[in-house]
């Protein structure tokens, strides 16, 4: 498109999240502030004061109350966003599991932070992973720009009649939420076009549809419970198609966006490193250096964790010798971390054999993953034959811990 | 071995096909307790050296008192390792014959024995409930329990256990007495002895009837239509609102409150105590709210109104006696 639809805005992940919420013409934002996602609500409250934001902002007495407000507003047919993270998500976990079942397309902005104890305010995916099988769609952003893009996509995907599910936009606490970068946002013309595309949310079974009101929260006994939950499986199966349509529109009219996976130097690679979120840049840097030394290695980023892009992962990793999965979520007594489980699960029963898979746990609680550490992991991939009898995840950079 | 039974009804079978029992009752009639006592009995037998295994599994809806419930027992000579709801039932115990008919014959085969709590004769009740040509044992457990236990509400469970000795000859009065003692020990000597008396009377007054050669009609149970996932609205929502009154909770009632308007002083205590808003009132010409009756479509028979009435204007009558 020739006419310019964007302006440049330097800002951090929280500002971009707030801007996207405003640009999507959201009706209700209900929050209880928690570091590192506090600034989302602050920015929205400020935009409400200046008149830029027309929706309702509610600061309540706790996350469970905030997400109850989101849940109820969505059931009445409002477009809803709920920013939170870490302990807040755990406190509201009951609601976060109820939202997919009740088919509430709420956009949950999670500035991922580790969970207590010991208490820690820095980045880690341990807060979102308990909800990975709740039935919600999940994006993991790599920078503030993607927080903006995914939040806009999230409303359209979630509210689509074929989907009707909550969508999580996950972004690493501090590393994305508080790091100012130079971003593109839609200008007045762009926002107008976007709002036209989003339309108003029309809930199929709304409590506040005055002509055909619906009651919700009914009891479903064993005779129909599995059928009621199977509807979520069907909705989840529709997501890739809807996601493709929506990101095609976005890429065509505004700027390109990755919505399933992002690959780097993967085509001719023998080894691959897989990760999610802000550490993808570090991995790319390491791959670049390894490539300079003649190593045949590539990188893959999972963008939509739910639904997991199984077909794409199978396709891209077919024929690779070994893959390392870098996960920002600790596991204890389990053979694999959540991301590693999903990658390994996607690679089973391949007709010509599956690559070796090894899980790594890194960067918990804001710990820095260095390029050197990734290079070391790349080196270890060459000795994958030795992994035969050991499937444990290795913790990266733990002082006097396991060696790679 | 007891002397009363003409022929032993059931022997405990091997583990592959355990003997199965279902108790059809309403919440708070003691069916879960009776079923658990049955399991304790088997445990007692197991301790004596003969290896027996038993399970007792209740199935509830969301509500409690008065709602139809089912409890399933499995009894076997081999270890029981399955937990699914049995589909073939050897004994069907109907603690409350007012429960919807269709479900009562579910799972019955040609040798199924019915044990029914009723004051009618076995043939009469079998024809009324359309149980088909089957063996039927009846006992007026509600009547006996009311007399023996002297409680405000009827708890027919131990009386029915007495009648069950007729069906399972390896249960003896002695064994049953012992189990009732250990079960109710904490509640005191009086509770133990009254329950034991009720149990003995249940055994002595049970009436047998072999209906296998008769033409008693059989009501085929039509299973409800199965919902496909796309039949369910998004979020399992209900396409109507404000319709709770359509749920006729009055069918859950085992005892019915009878209001004597001549004694009523219109204090409205019952109206406030009622959990289901089932005390009907109207404003009189003097501008005062007056009690005019009871909404039997929704009254669950909890007897809260009886408890609060200062003038004893309401009393409970068993539902079976009001028809």
C-alpha cells in the first residue's frame, strides 16, 4: 500500500499493549495492578483521562475480582482485555479456566514473570504454563512491536464465530514489558481501517441480548460434559485457518507479522534450536556466529503456543539430526519442560525417523541467557548420540549444576 | 442360614461378573449409609477367611435432600477392580417408589430381584410400577422405621437391610446386628437398639412374591436422546432466562407439609424459613399479608416450616399416604 498508515512510537511492551487495547476500541479493561504489567493499566487510565480511550477502566480489589469482571462483561457481549501476570494469574486461575469453557474471547495480556516462592519479579514462563491446557489461544511475543500486533490480531481471532476463545498475548516481564524500543503503530487512517475490520463484537449467546437472552453457568452432568468440552477441540481446530486469514489481512494492509512460527537459517540446517519469546534474538545471534564457523545450525521460534503448530514444526524439523529446546519454565520430576514436551510430541511417529530432542531450562527469574551458552548448546547437539539414555532437561548456567 | 426364605435367591458370583445391587432413593433416606453397611458386612465376611470384595458407589446430581439418587453395590468372591456404573443389575432396591418409573427397570434382567419399600402387596406394586415378570420382595420400611426409630423424618435404611437378608442368605441376623452396632455405636445405645429392632422387623415382615410366571407388564425404558457436541450452545448456555420455576422441585419431596389454616396465626415465620419460596401468601383487605397455602410444585418437603411454626399449624405426612 502506498499511503502511509503508521507512525513511529518509541515505547516499551506495556505502552504498546495499552496502545493496542485503545486502538482495538475495547469496551472494558479490568485490572489489579501487578509488576511488571502495572503500566498497562496506568497508560490506559491516562488515555481515558485524555479522552483517547472510550471504554471502561476498572481497578478492582484483586485479580480474581478483575477477571470476574472481565468474564461477566464478555458474557454480556463486551470487547474485553485483562492485563496481569505471575501471582495475579494464579490467584485468578479459576476464572482463567472458566473463560474458554464459557467461550469468552477475552484478550489476556500477560507480562510473564516467575512465580513464588522464592518471590521474584523477573521474567519466566512459569506463570502461564499452568493454563496451557485451559483451552485458550496463546501467543508469545518476541518484542514490544509483536505485543501490539498480536493484541490487535487477538481480538479478531478470539471473537471470530468459528473460534470464540480467550487469547493470551504473552510477553517477557521487563525484557519486553519495560524495554523501550522503536515501534510502528497505526495512524488515524490505519486505526480507522482496523476498527472497520474488527467490527463490533457480536456474542452468539449473550446474557444481554434483549430479544433472545441466554442464561449461562449451568450445570452439565456426565451425559453431556465431554460433548461440551469437545466443542473447544473443534474451536481450536478452526484457529489456524482464522489466524491465517487475520494475519494475511494485517500483513497485506499494515506490515508483516509472524503468527505461527518464525524460522532463521533453518532450510539447510542439520541442527536446530527452538525457543519462545524474547530470547529468540540471543539464539539468532549465536546461530549467526556458529554459521560463520561453518556449523550447519538454524533456529525456530514458536509464536502461537496454543494451538501448537504441529504440522509446521514437523515439516520444518523433518530430516534434522538433533534439536535443542530452550524453555523458560522449570520442571521438577518431569522428563521434559512444557515447550519441549510439545516439540517432542509433534515429532513422534515420523515416517523416516524423528530428530533427537533435548530439553534445556534457561533464564528463569530474569537470569540472562548468554550467546556463549547458546553456542555451547549448539556444540552439545553434535554429541546427540550420547543422549540415548537420558531425556532429562538440562538447566543452563546453574552454578555447579549439570554440565551440558 | 435363615429359615424364612423358600429358596436362596442369589449366591455371590465370581469376580468376572460380580453381583450388582442398585439402591434407588432420595437424598437423606439413608441409602448411601445402607449401601456402605452392606460393604462393611462383606468386609466382616472377608475377615472370617472367605475372601470377598465389595464396593459401594453413590451417584448424585447437584442437589441434596430429596433429589433422586442411586447407589451401586458390587459384591464378589474375587477382588473388584472396576469402578464403572454397572449396566446389569441383580438386585434393584427401591427405597422410594415415588421416583420416576422409567429409571427403576433400567438394567434389570430376567433373574433380577426387586426389593421395594411399600405398604402394598408385591404383586400390586409390581403391576403399578410395571416391573415385568420378576421376583419381588416388599417391606413397609417407612412404616416400621417410623414406629421403631421414633424420629421426625423417616429413615427406612436399616429396615430394608433386614429384608435384604432374605435375598442374600449368607447375611445372617447375627452379622447384621453386629454391623449395625459398630456403625451406630457413637450415636448411643438407643440408636443401636432401635435400628436393630427395625432391622429384625424388616426381616420378619418382608413379603416374598415370585412373579416370573405371571403377566405383569414391563415398562421399557427409553434412553434420553444423546447430545452431540454441536447440539450444545457455546459455553453450554441456556437459550432462556428466569425459568427456575419450571424446575418442579416438588417431585423431590418424600413428605408433604399439611397446613391447617384454622390454627395459622399468619405470623409468616414459615414464609421466611422456607428455602424454596413455597409458602403462598396474599395481602388481605386489611392490608396485611396472609398465608393462603403451600406451593407443592416447588416445596421439597424439608420441614423447615414445621420447625418454626409457633402454633403447630403445619405437620408432615408421608407422600405415599397423600395419594
